[in-house]
């Protein structure tokens, strides 16, 4: 359960102190946690997520409108989708260790809910909604700029990393790419897959995901970053 120290720690990370602490607590509260409380039930994050999703779409759209003056609507929509999709938001959340603050019910916790990209991404949007209500558009924009849009170019790669990695490797005649499952965790019905990507005989990246495809995309993304160093 969240305590005052947890909230202070998170506020220090993002550089903002909430006037209404109930908002940030709500942003971290999953419905499964609320359902297990018999008294003093608090609201879950779903309404804040709804608001944060709208704020995120507006801020990211304005960012792309300014960054790409020559791109058409369809192209910008595709880029925006890659920036704000579940895997991208969950990836962004790792910087803040968002998952460690989430209040989950015992059942959801036991089935791996803390590592679900869908929940982590929802909480990111809920935090944006909480910031909007507590600090206005400027604070929510600052958070989005710092933790979602800073990697705009990289996140475009993240949306289809495997194809981009293939082009880089073929163009540089670097050898054959192969993906291998190098680990699994979690119960049978809720596995987390770990994938390694090899170019020739060298391991260039690793990624985890709820599906093998998602794990491969993340591994490919790490390989792209390694090759660009």
C-alpha cells in the first residue's frame, strides 16, 4: 500500500509536489485493489486515465505538428500511435519505476499484474490526468515532454524495430539475424518471455514481453541502439 514516503519519492522524481495527494494516490490505484477494500474505498485510476489519454493525445499531436511541418496527417497519426501505444508508454514508465507504486489487489498481483504493459501504460496516462487536474496543462505537458516525447525518434524505431534492424543489418552486410527465447517467467497463463537477438554469433540485445513478438521488438530496439553507438 502506498505511504507518504512513496508519494514524496515519486514527487521528487518528477519534480512536482501535488497539492491534492488524493489525486496521485488515485492514479496509482487499480480497480482490483479497490474491490478488495471493505471500508474507506477510494476511486481507481480509470477516470484519470480517460482524462490523461486525451491530454496526451493533444500534447503529442501539437509536438508532432511542430516537429514535422512537411508530414501529412496520416504520417503524423502513425508516429503518434507509436509514441503513445501500450509498449511505448510502459517502456517510458521504466525510467520512473512506475510499476513499483501501483496498488493492486492480491489476485491481480499474484497473476503478474504489476508487469502487465496494459496496466503500466494506463497508470502513466492516469498520472498525466492527475497532473492536469492538480497543476494544469503546463505540468502535464512538462511530464509528457520529459518522459514520453524525449525519445520521439527512438520510439518511431520501437514501433517496428525488427524491420528497421533488418534494413540496417542488410545495408551494412553485418550477417544473419536470429531471435532466440532465452528465458521465461511467470505462471503458464501469464508468461513473460525474454528474447535475445543475435547478429552472426553476437548477442546485440535482449527484450521481455507478454508475447514472443513483443519481446522480439524490444530486443531489436536494443540492438538498433547498440549499432548506432
